[in-house]
């Protein structure tokens, strides 16, 4: 009888001891997180939060944006020398221009200067004869039907490029188509009294 009671007491003490150990283990484990892994919508592990890690992992820096290449713009207004050309001027000039028009297709203003749709008919360094005359820095190359405003002696005239000028490949110059030598014009020789040119339409 005594042995049976002793066994029962021992069994109860053992059970109490196990309960105590279990409770202590649970209490010690609460609040401790070794690794917490979260997943984003793509299913990729993301451990970027400081309260989830023993050691903070900073986010990767964003790449710096690549600066946009800005192309140099042509000057809106430039100074030019202005000369003139006419049929049989001694330089092999005929009555027609590179764009296919001839003198009888044009109007004439009060100064004897040819006009096309109210714009002065001009020759310039164009892209069409660059192989023959070459390419130089500081020269603006035009195409036929490019339009400009030119200021001559303080007066602004609309102009249109309809021909190619060989001399214009050597310096900053435009050539005005006129009726004859009596109506010729020369401005800007040696840099004096130059005209100003503003490109208004360019292909």
C-alpha cells in the first residue's frame, strides 16, 4: 500500500515537472523570431525590413538616369554678306535657277529684284553640291524652298532659296537674283553693313 502511494506521488511530481518545463520553454520562445520571410506579388523573397532581420539590409540604389543628348541648335539670326547674280553676268549664269524656274516665272519688285510668291529669290550654299565644293565649319547648308527673313538696310524682306551659289560655300553669304547689273546689290563687303538672316522654314 505504501509503495503504491509513493509511486502515485512520484508520478504526479513528474507530471508537474514536465508541465513546468513546458511552460518555461514556451515563455522563453515567445517574442523571438529568427527569420521572417515575406514574398511579394511576384513570389520573390523580400527581406528588406529592419524589424524582420537581425541585420538591416539597405535597398539597392536606383540607377542614375542617363542624361539626354541635346543637339546644338542653329543660331536663329546670323549676319551674312549679300551679293547678287543675273543672267549673263560673266560667271556662266543663265536665266534659270536650280529649282527649275526661270526669270519669266518670277515677279520683279521696285528694285529690280526677282520674287517668287512675294519672296526674294536667293541662292545659297546648298546640300546638293557639297561633293563639288566641300563642307566647311560655320556654313549653313540649305535646300531648295527653305525660307528666310533677311534685313537689308533696316528693311525686312521674306526670301526663299531656289538656287545654289558656289561662292557661298567659301564664306557666309547669300546671292540675290536680280534683273541685270544695274539692279545689283552688295552688302557686307569686308564686314561692313552686313545683312541679318533669320531662318523661318527649313527642311
